[in-house]
C-alpha cells in the first residue's frame, strides 16, 4: 500500500498560505550586499541575490533571491542618479522589501525602495575614517585645523612659472586629452613640456598600481614644476581609488606641488584634500596653470611699466639740473680757454721751433752715421772676402798633403796585413791543423788516434795522431 501523500503544488500552496498570513502587508528595511545582479535589457527588470557576510570574513551568513520591477526599478534608477553609483554587484545597500512565495520560483523578496543616504553614508564613513587615520598616523606632514587639512605638499611654494609637468592619468582618459589640448592651444602661446605617466585611475584594486606611478615620478629625479593628476567623470565609486589611504599619504608628503583635476562635481576626494591645489576637472587644472603663468607675466609687465615710468620721472627731475650743469661747464671751459689761449700759443710756437732744431740736429747726425755705415760695410765686406779666399787656398793645400799622408799610412797597413796573411805564414814553414774541416787552435781538442788534416804551403796532409806530448814553444824565441 502506498503511503499517504499530497502533491507538491499542494505543499507549496500551504507554504504560500502560511507565508501570506505571516507577511501579508508587511515591508522590511534590510541591510545586505548585492550579488549575481542581472538586468533584462529594455524591461528594467532586476534579478539579484542579497547576502549577509560575516563582519570578520567573507563567509555568507544569509542569502535570499530578490527582484525589482515597476516602482522598485524606478527607485533603483533614482538611486543611481542621486549617488552617481551604478546599482551592481558588491555594493552595500539598505533596501525596503516585501516577502513573496511563488509555487514555481520559490521564496524571494520584492524590492520596493532603496535608501540613497545609507550608501552615501557608508562611503562617507569610510572616507572620514581614512582621513582620521592619515592625521593620526602622520602628524609630521599632515594636520587639521577646523575643516582644513594642512599637508607638506600644500606648504610647498608653487613655482613662479609652471612649464615642466608630470601628468598622471589613464592612457585612454578623455580628461587627460582635454588637459593637454587646453595647455597646447592656449591663446597666450605659452609652451609646456608634459611627461605622461599612464596608470588605471579607477577601482580600489588598482590603488597599488596608481601609487607605484607616483613613486616612479619621484624616482625619475626630473625637475618638474608640478605633478598633475587627472581623470574624467564617472560614478561615485569610480573615485574610491582617490580615497585610498596610501595614495593620500604619498600625495601629502610628495616634494613637488600636486594639482588634482579629477573630474567630479560632488564630493571632494582625499587626494584633493592632501594635494597642493584642487580643481574640479582636467580642463580647469590646465586653465589654472595658464592663469598662474599669466599672473606672473602680468606682474613682470607691471614691473616693467613701473621701471619705465620711474626712469622717465628720474630723467625729467634731473634733466633741468643736468642742463644747468652743462651750461656751467661750457662757460667755465670757455673762460679757462681764453685765459690760457696766449700761453698755449706761445708754448705751441716754442714747441714748433724746438722741434725743428732737434730734428735738424738729428738729421745731420743720422746723415753722418749713414755715411759711416756705408763705408764701414764696404771695408768689412772686402776684409771678409780676402779672409775667405785665403782660407780656400789653405784648404786646397792642406787637403793635398793630408790625402798624401793618409795614402802612406794605408800602404803600410797593407804591407803588415800581407805579412801576417796565412799564405805567407805557411811559406815560412808553419802549418795549419784542421779536424773535421775546422781549424784547431789548441791541442786540447785533439785526442790520440783521431784524424787530422795538416795544411802546408801548397800541400794538405791527412794524418792520424799516434802520440801527444807537451811542448813549451821556446824553440822559436829570438
């Protein structure tokens, strides 16, 4: 026999009845995180899952399906418009929901409303906690007075002229392009040098990459006038990277003035608060730089005008005194010239006469000296010519005698050499002893029984040594 049973639809009907009795007409404000969000294109129909996570981990404590259409979908659109935050996964929200059970789709909740202030409040709480930590942990270069933050970067003096710029931005950012275009097409024809440091400029997960790009600017050791951080517009959460603690700390401590033009119109980011100068958009940042340079140019032009005016005033005030002094000098000069005119004429005449007399005296002396130089030169040349001719004659005589004497010496040396020539020595009864075709100078190299050649005048004898005795050589002494 089969056990008692009911259909599944009947069971679901009982569940629906029980849930309806319990939750009919009730709504609840629920805090949860959004996951698995999908949106049917063109129908504004949202399907999501709401989850609650443990405070100290990512463990899920509760989960339920949810949907939003009609009023709920309209409230989500309003939420996105007010907060600038796209309704998507991994956002923390406060929702008004009603419980519903469907026989096919099961238990789920309908989204009736969403609290925009709650989401903005969570982000603001995180932001305020980061600001407190920055001030508390870094008192040497970050402080707060009232609502104002004072950082080491804010204390830096902005260069009088901004020309060399390090630009930190996304390579695809329209904001960066607006910044460059505004600078490069300025009507004042100012010229700028811009080095680009590209990085991701949204998403908290890219904070480390952004920080490394700031460090890269520092390590470049280039003498930039300012560092400019730009980004185009976007959702509120797109700017969370600029509320990062480490990025805020790096900006506050950076040794070059930093200008932000992040492109948001509502809240001010922590990066804005830590930087030297904050502007709303990249274009505003460029306009601020141009205005800064224009202000310096205006100061210089104003100073130039003041110098010109002051110079004209000084010239005008002293012109009359100079004219009077000039008149006095001219009159005094004329008086002095008149006083000394006769004396100058007399001295001039004496000078002329004396000069003529001196010139005549030295003219006579020079004529005598010239005559003496000419005559002495002729005598000297004649004497030197005679000396040279005598030396030539002597050289010819001495040369013949020297050659004759040297020829006598040569004949003597030839005779001596012939006397000691081997051929003549052999004719006198001497002999040359050779062994192995080598002349033997001493008997030490000849052994008994060895073969030798004895060369006489006109004859060579081949012999064998029979004996060997000592000989003193005194037989031929004279």
